[in-house]
C-alpha cells in the first residue's frame, strides 16, 4: 500500500478505501487480542513508605525462595531487592521453613499497613516539599473526583443525569446533583494553574492571552527565557522554532525510528476513539515483539505522514509521533 503511493500526493479514493479497510482489520485484530491479555487494576492502595517496605520484603523473600529452589535468579536482582527491602540478616544459614516464615511475616505486615493506606499516604506527603505536596494532593483530589464523575449512571450512556451517588448518599434533585458535581468541574478548570506558563516568570512575559512580539521571537529562535524559568519550559520553548520544509526524501519513517519513539512514549497516555491504547503500540515496538508488527505500524505512519492522510479508526493514536 505504501509503495503504491507517492510522497506529497494525496491518496485517491480507491487508495483511501483500501487504507481504511486495512486499518479497520488491524484495529479489530488488536482489540480481539487485547481481550485475551491480563488486566491490572491499580491504584487501590496509595503509595507510602509504610506500605512500600513490606511489599518490597515480599518481593525479596519470594526471590529468596526461588533461589533456594534452584531457579535462575540474577545476582544483581538479588542484591537490589535485598537493599530495597532493608534486609540485613544473612540468608545462607536459613532453612526453607525460615524463608517461608519470613515471607508470611512480610505478607502480614503488608496487610496491616494496607488497612490504613490513606493515613499512611497523608503522613508520607507531609514529609515532602510544600510545593510538591500541594501539587500531589491537588492531582489526587482531582483524580478522586473524576472517579466519582465516571461512576455517575455507569458510563454515562445517556446525556441526562437522573441521580448521583456521592459519599453513599443518593442525590436526585437538581440542586443536590449540582452541589455534588460542582467541585469536580471546578477542579478541572483549575487543574492547570500550577503549570509553568501560568506561574511567574513566564506568565509575566506571555500573559494570559499571549504576547505576539515574544511569540514571534520564540518562532524565530531568538527568544531567551528568564533564568528562573524551569528547565522543562526552556526545553519546550527551544523546540517551538519554525523549521524549513522537510524534503520528500525524508518523509519515510523507518522501523528503527518508529520503535525508538514508541519506547519513549508514556503508556498511560489516552488512546484513540477506537479504544486502542498506547500500551498496544508500545508492545508491538518492544524488542521482544515480532518485527513484522513494528514494520507494519511504521509503514502506516509513513503513508499517513508522507501523504497527509488521517485514518478514521485506530491509528490516530500514534500520529503524535509524526
């Protein structure tokens, strides 16, 4: 399909139809394969040192038992887990029963810490820097409110909200529903207030509605950010310069570049409307995966990039790499 096109020339109606048929078939295959994968339900237990240490002890004593049984265990992994679990007792003289007893003790400590994981989380946050602590609490509060919003009437199949369950109480009147949903909407509106361009010194330069003169300097690559600006903001501004037109010979995306980009992508990023997730494409670009999967994805990206074609189904999820 890619070889039948020419860079810079839009696809014909027949080519577009064939490209969509291929993409739709691939999307169905990926969604069917995804149903056979195991699913992790994370976020039940909040992270803190009081909860994390028993969990690391469980990992270490499990590895110790595997090593005792003769399973192949990396020496570096053994040392790393032992250091993380803060285990300072020698294990060479321990019997199998002693190792099992230590594993049971670690599991008991984990269950005990897990019961008060929210309190342990608050205590852990109090040990952090004030700015970091406030940002984390604001993010976690928005996440909790978002969970409440998603729980409203299941997945919100209809556009009308008839009732809301908030803190175990059913809200059925308009006033009660608005009172429950208002903090959620407010948190969404204020979620970006701690970003670099809404904080000094950049907000004083660019303002809330933009500064055309400064923006032109950024595009031309002549703008020098304030010294007190964050490193991430400086890197972002350095990448906002205008570039020359890319030669047609550089429009092809190699499989190596495709894999390199996907291995750097964050798995938790939202996918496309086809329900394809970033994890699926990262798995196809992994070193252990079949090379044919990555070659196929890279070919689709090249077709879309070279001919300015946007797929209707799944592949809008990877267009960010173009």
